[in-house]
C-alpha cells in the first residue's frame, strides 16, 4: 500500500512540475518577446518603411 501511495505522490509531482515547465518555457519568454518586439522591429523590419 505504501508503494502505491509513493507512486501517486510521484505522479502528482510530475504533473505539477510539467505545468511549471510549460509556464517557464513558453509563457514567460513570450512575455519578454512581446515587450522586446518594438526594438526587434527596428533591427530587422518585416516590411520596408514608406
């Protein structure tokens, strides 16, 4: 019974860590990219200025 409880705790921890990894790997860099977009557009614009 103890090993089953240990397995359940491990699975819950892995799910929690995967959610944190998803936030850390996708959401946070996306926020920085949105903040840096005006400077990135000055370096290499997508369209030439008219």
